[in-house]
C-alpha cells in the first residue's frame, strides 16, 4: 500500500490522535507513541498497541523495522491526505454544501476575517492557474 494514488483510510478520533503523534515523532514504537500522550487520561500501553495494530490492518500505518522486541511504525498517509478525507466526509454529510459548515465556523468565532482573507488569496491563486 502506498501513499500515491490511494485515498486516505477513514480514521477514528483516537486513531487521529495517534497519527498526530506519529507525524510529530516520525517512525516510532508503540511505547514512544503511548508515552508522548498527555499524562492525564493516558491510555494503557496495551490499548495503544491494539489500536496501532488495527491501524496497520486498515493500512493507516506500517511497520518499518524492528529494534529488539519493539516494532517501529510510521503513518502511511500524510496529515494533509487524512485531513482532506475527514473534511470530504464532513461535507458529504451536508450533501457537499460548504455553507452549513462555514456558517457554523462564523457563528462560533472559529473563522476570522484574517482566515477569510487567506482563503481569498488561495482562491485567487488557484483561479489564476
């Protein structure tokens, strides 16, 4: 399974949390992932191990090598690919319409005028191509 030509796998919230750690750490062991999580409410090693193995079965992560008894894993997909999939899934819930999402972001103050200006610049560049 490669990064090219393949849609990012669907991930759960906890899987996304583990992927975030893997993107930060680079290739890492289950122990490194588990220890990088916040001490408050940190899941047990075996919980993280189980989820990482499930993610491997789903094709979200892959083993790259073994050091002693520890397998080293890395994310198969980039952060951008996973985010693109999550946003696409969200928009699918609204029939592809961005309006409900944008309205919510504005109402909750999560979308600022500076954000809109950045988006306008990106749109202008994209339309100019």
